[in-house]
């Protein structure tokens, strides 16, 4: 899983006449986009020649015309878990999404389920596949918790998350 490709940006339409194009970041870490940095894409590797993150524009080496840039529209740029961990230093209580996905969620020593996905709206929501034993008792197959509000502790090494208030959410969703 360490070399699994993680999408970190999507390329948009061309901009201007010199091969620039829009870049839409899919990461919280824009600092990884630097001149000279090479990323894999859906087609081939692309090396950043110039980047303007304030205007969300990028120019790649060898892409010098609007026609060249248009060929890259809608492609994704990727990193790997290994590259991401190497290039980005997290602060205390910050986590990579790929470390959170797959964690078991507990509350008061009771296993509630496993994190399947993370959805970002105004806040980050963990989408949890409910434990099978709870589903058999009429609880929903999936539920959401607000990361900041309901996550008390994260143990990445043991793939465990201790929640607070998640049982109340499950109870409110239970079939009567």
C-alpha cells in the first residue's frame, strides 16, 4: 500500500498563450508544489517549470503552447504515501487521510466500525462502516462523525480512533 497513488491535484483548462493552466489542489499541503518537482499523472510524468499558487496556475516543462496544455486538461497529479510522508512534516494532532482510513473506531471500549472514507464539507467527516454485530441489531450500515467534534484520540500505529458522542449518533439512526 505504500506506493499507492494518491491524487493531489487536478489540471484544468489552459491559461494564456505560453502553456500555463489551472491547477486545482486536492491536498491541504500546497508546499509540495515547487519548481523542479516531478509528479506522475494519468498519462506521464510532469515536471513543474513555474507555479503561481495565488492564482492556481502551473506551467510544466515542455508544455509551451495552449494546445499542449489542453492535452493535460482533467488529468490528475499523484503522489504516494511514502513521498507524502517524506515531503510533508505534520504538526501535532495532524494526520494524513490515508492513515485515518482503515482505522477501527471505538467508544467506551466498544467497537463501532471502521473508517471507510473521509468527506470534506465545511468540516471533515469520517464515513464509518458500522460493525456487523451492530448492523444485525438494527443500526445503519454506515454513519458519519465530525472529526474535530467527535474524535477524542487517534492511534495511527494501532489503527484505532477513540470517539466521543458517536454512540449517540448511531442510536439516533437505529431502526426502531
